C-alpha cells in the first residue's frame, strides 16, 4: 500500500488547492497500474514556517513510501511521472 506525503510551502496551496494537488498525485500513481485501486494514500503538509538557504522560496517535495515488489525501473518511472 503506497503512501505519498507532500510537503510544501503554504503559498503552494494558494496557487493550487490541496485537493487538486492530492488528486493529481493520486491519479498519476494510479495511472502506472502498479497499485490496486483504493490502496493509494496521499496527504499534504503545508508549512508556514521554514527557511531554504535563508530565504522564503516556495517548495514542494513528494515523499513516496512504497512496499517491496516494484522494480527499480518501475519506481523510477513513477518518480518521473509525478511532477
């Protein structure tokens, strides 16, 4: 059962709604056909307080926790498709 955790600056969810971001990650993961329908979990953590190189530049980072059973090539393809 894959879990996708999205960390982002709070400003990101002002550009796109949390639901839209979550759905896009979900749809992309589902389109790979690596996972059963309904098994994909996605959540988002917007951060108000952070620093990146002593700046407040926006960021988005997606962490994927995937159980064994997928090849390195499959994982790489999934990573490239989630943008």
